[in-house]
């Protein structure tokens, strides 16, 4: 698990500086930004897919 966390940190670090802007101004502005940027949508979809795969694998083991 430590290896996966380290890999995720290395992959995500360049994206932190990908675009400028204040993301903490207002909750609706933040949500609008998150749902309108393709890079955020791709990462959200990847997270949902990883979660679904994890649930399926855990249920198969049980």
C-alpha cells in the first residue's frame, strides 16, 4: 500500500502546478471548476473506477 501511495503522489505532483487560480474562493466556484476541467473529470472517473474494482474484488473474496 505504501508503494501505491508513493506512486500516486509522484504522478499527481506535476498536476498540482498545472493551472493557476484560487480554488478556495467560494464552494460553488470550486465545484464549477472541478466539474468543468477535463483533467479533474478524468481523475474523478479513475477514482470511481478504482473504487468499483476494489468493491468487486472484496466481495469476491468474501
